[in-house]
């Protein structure tokens, strides 16, 4: 289902919006900037750890040379020099063996020096232990950096959601927004945890091993580097093919979450209208799209590791062959070749690891871009510098030539003017889409006027902080909202200060909610969830009305506030509202005209304009739009009785 805005919808194809992999990657890395100190400590520990791990094979190669020299020396006659022993081999026609042994530091007649071998092995053990401890420090710092970074990103998203205008949530699917704030952030955290430390370690290992390889044998090092261009080309081509599929995978995840959330919150309507099969079919389609995108992304990126292993084995064979020839010529010792073969493995392994992490990195960057899109969304305009505010808010509201449109080419309200005195009750009636709720949204500054201005006690509300403006306005909507918690906590949510249980119960009694609350198992301590499970729609509305009572507002806004209660309770609430409205400016949006007979002024709106205003009796006598609305409702009521 497409949303009116379109930008936030999660469907589409991989080519719908090409991902800025490079830009998003840089921006994600910039999120680590506040952790510079920890990053430097992690890097230093990593460098020292890798240095120890890289030096290790060279030390073990020294042990191999000592053992081989002892084996060779024991087989040589005692009392001759190395040169004399090699000359004898050549004289006996064994020049190849003489060339190979020329690179071995043996002493004829002397066997293996186990003391020297033991010292070398202890040194290697110490180096590896220190390298392991340093890697532990590096890993700990990496985890600390990543968790702090994701913590800050979660805070940024939460803060951003609070700054987004109502129009953003009108366009976006709730499940899609939730997916960005939960799934995508979780994926970023997992990606950084699994790739950042290992990636740094792999890159350092490549540099360190390469240095040791050139130190031992520049020729063998060049042979080992022959396969690197192949690895780079393979990684680049596979990464380029898999990236669009990762983008689509997370878009499909958001779309599936939006569908599930929509079907779950509206499951009653789905069953009432027998749309279970359509809902299931929609789920299957979204699930299939996620499966296809996920399969293609994982399969394409999964090709990386086997291909890189194949290239690594080719590298191993080349090094073994050329190294063997160098030993045979006496240019290299067996220990150096052994160390070099280990280095070739150490060199290939990080390349393979870096390549295999490509799917993780691509997935994480795809999620990062979705989070950055949310963070970059246009915010509501910040509060202007406070140029004035009412000294004592009395509740005088004036609309001066107000214009408003949701879309630039579709005017809704044009040149609307209205003056409401303190303590007046203003009822707003009219057909659906006339602009009644929009008028209230403009008063609350959920939307900003596109022309004219609205004043509170003579002060333009655009020059007042939103929080201060809304603090003086109590609002009860037709769509009730409860959070997971006790009924007492839900009622107390409307207070701007700490309130006592007695005040909460007094507000409930004023709203006629006390009676049904006391019939619940735990009374005011009964826990309800965000869907209000356990209480009826009318009871939820009573709780929200009690919340408005407790807020003690200067201006009261009631948007069909009694639509879900029975007739008897509605009469009681109307009386309670009358008490609450005393001395307060009240705006009442109503469809049932019988509920606003006693309003000080009734505004009749059509197409964003006030076509009539006056008191109930006056408007009936005039025979205009209000009279027609009233007659239509009266006829409908008679038809229901008949």
C-alpha cells in the first residue's frame, strides 16, 4: 500500500534508489569520532598484538633451523669445519645437497642444541601470550566503542522522532519507522561488532605479514602478491552485484514489519470483514519479497569466501614451489621457508576474512543509510526566539485571516478569522473534511499556518515555545491512547507535576471513571497495555478524560471526546465537562449536535471556511447549514427508533 508521501514506503526494486555506499560508510565511521581516545588505545593494542603474532613464525622458524642444523651436524664427521664438509660433498658429486646445506648453520659432529631450542620456544610462547593479552585489550575497547556509538545513535533517533512534525507520521507507515528505529539499529550494532575489530586486525596483519615477507625474501613476497589483484577484482565485482540486494533486503524488512504491525493493530477489523485471506496473501507477498532479496544478497556475497579460498590455495602452491627451489639452491633456510609458508597463509587469511565480511558490511551500511534517512528528515521548525508571552494566560484566542494547506496546490482553509473570549465554549461542527480537526491542530501548533496568525491573549503563538503553549491546553481525542502501565499512571500522565493518589481518584470521579475502575481486580493498580486490553473503548475514553481533568488546562479541546460512551454516561460527562469548562476556553468538535446545545457559540465549517456562527436556537431559526445538519440528524434518530 503506497503512502501519500511515497518517500518512506519500503517497497520498490533495488534500482529504486541507488545506495550511496561510500558516503554512508564515511558517515557511519564519523559516528565513532567521539570515541577517539578509546579508538587510539584499541589501535595501539591491536598494532602491538599483530606485531607479536607476525614475529612469532619468524621465531619458530629459528627453532626449526636449530633442529635441522643439529640433525645435519650429527650426520657429519666430527673434527672438520662446515666448509670442509661441504667441499667433501661436492667432491663426492653431491653438489645439490652441498648447495642446500650451505644455508644451514650446522657444526659437524654436534647434534641438536635443545637448550637453545627451548629458549627460542619460550620466547615464542611469551610473544604469543603478550599478543593474546593485547588482543584482549583491543577487543574490549572495540566492544566499548561500538556499544557507546550505537547507544548514541539510538538516542539520536529517539530525539529525532520527538522533533519530527506530525506531517511526517501522516505519510510514513508506523511499522516502517519502527523497523528503522529497532531492526536497522540492531543490524548496525551487530555489523560493527562482527566486523570492525576483525577488519582492523586483518588490515594490520596484512601490513605486518607483508613487511616480514619482504624481509625474508623479496622474490617470494612478489610471488605471493601475484594473486592479490585477482582477489581485489573478485571482491569488487561480487560486492557490486550484492549491494543492491542488501538495500532491497532491509527495505523489504521494513515493508514486512509495517504490514505485520498494521494487520496486528487492526486484527479485529480484518476478522469482522473477513479479510484474513487477503491479509495472509499480503503477508506472503511481503515475506516472499524479503526471502528473494535476502537469498540473492546472501548467495551473491556468499560466493566471496569459496572464491577467495581458491585464490588463496593457488597462492600457497606458488609459494611452496618457489620456496622449495630457493631452499634447494641454498638461498633460503628451511626455517625461513617454513615461516614464509605460514606468512602466506596469514596473508591470505585476512584477505579472505575481509572479503567474507563484505556481506556484513554491505548489510550494515544499507541499514545505516535507512537510519540516516530518518535522521535527515525535515524537522518541525524550531521555536522562534521568544519575543513575547502572556503574563497570565486567560484563554483569549483569535484567528486573524488564517490560511492553511496540507499540499501547496490544494487550499483547505482560506482567510479564516475568529475571536474567542476567555471562558467561552466554542463548538465546531460541519461535515467530514470541513477542517474542524485541522483548526485544532493549528491551535496546538501540530501544523504551522501558511498565512495569517493565531494569537493567545494577544500574543502570536508562533513566537511562543511549543511546550509552553501546549502545557496550557488539555486535549481529549476521539482516538484514545493508553500506554503500558497502571490505570493510575495513565491518568497521572496528564499532570505537569507530581500528583497524589487522592488527586488521581478525584479526577477519575469527575470523569465518572471511578465506578468502573473500582470493579477491576486491582482497581487503580490494574495494569493495561498500550492497546487498553481489559477495558472497553468507552472506559478507555473515560480514562483519557480523567487525564484531561488532572491537567487543569486553561484551554480545553474536546475532539469527539464522548463518541465511545453510552448515552447515560455521556450525560454525566457533559455535566462534568461543564464544571471543568467553567472559567476555561473550550473548543468542542462534535458530530452529535445534541451535545453542544449549551455552547456559547457554534461554528459551522464547510470547505475550510466558517459559513455560520451563533447560538443553537439562533442557528436553527436562520434555517441555514446548521439547521440542515440538525434536521438530518433528527431524521436519522427517528428512523433508528422506527
